[in-house]
């Protein structure tokens, strides 16, 4: 059975281009031209992947993406955005997009990104998932990280992380105090075939850092300018005044 793809795009020429090339690769495509209809279909029907334009009439792509994730729809989403629109890319990733393609794009890029996102999504779905006493655990600072469950526990509560945020944290936590380059993180977490830029890494680290700060104070991620990131344990001062 072929993968079913939803394309939410109001520009007919681009919609036809995406539809034609995905259909040639065996995907079963469906196109809608506005955000509200796309949202309805994405919530009530099953798709392997969704292509989402950001500049849609009525409900824009950001609103569609936010409502999808709020409704628990985990279908991978590739956003379609204008070239050099970095702010759009950052906002889309923060709202839960899995990848992005900047317009105009080539057929090879379209197919490569589609294949990579689907592969990552299926790898994540195949991972088992709350933690039991026999689970493997990495303890660092206030955190308990369960690699096989994609779960993090701190100070009596579970920290909700997106899959890529978890993988970034796990890789850093396994190498505390060591500077990890952006390229290393991208290759390990997103894969060597990932075409996106290093900004993707920065966005996920920023989001991860904020979630850690909200839940505990000992484990922190330090930015090493021009290089990458380092995870370290912040020791609280025990000195007292007299």
C-alpha cells in the first residue's frame, strides 16, 4: 500500500509540481487549497506525511501546525516557505514541524527530504514507550534519562520533550563536559542525509534548554560560540553568611 500524502498549498502550479513528482515515486497524494480544510483532513484522516504552505488564505500554516499538535496529531510535517525566510523556519520548527523546504526547490531535494522525514518518523514509532524499574537509565544531575523510552524525569515530574530534543539531550548527556559541534549533533540526530542547515540544531537546543530550566537547575547546556554546545552540571553554592 502506498503512502498517503496531504499537500496543503494554495498555489496551483506548486501544488501540481509536488503532486506530480511524489506520484511518480508511488505516493498517493491529496491536495487542499486552504488551511481550514487541510486541518480538518489532517485531524480526521490518516496520512504518512503532510506538506504545509505557510502563507495560506484564512488560517495560515502556523495556525494549522499549532492546532495539529494541540490535537495530538503526530503526522510528520514539512513546511514550505519562501527562500531566506529564517524567522518562518524557526517558528515552524518551534511549533513542531519536522523539516522545511525553501521555495523554489528542485525535485531531488523534495524527494530526499520526504524520504528522510518518513524514515526518521518510522524509526521513532518503532521505539518502545512509563518507565519501569528494569529500564536502562542515565542519571546526571537532577535528571534521569530513559533512552529506550524517550522519557526524562526530574524533581518528581516528567519533562515533555519532542523526539529530536530528547535525542540531542541524550547525546550531550552521554558526553558531559565535552564540546559537541553542531555538525556532530546534526549527523547523529538528524542523519548524514539531512539537507537542512545548522539553524535547526540551534532551534532545538534553545527549546530544550528552556524546558530544562523550567524543571531543574543543575543540568545546563552551554553555547560555545562558533563551535557547538556542552552539557555541564551547575553546582549550587553551599556557603552561608555569618
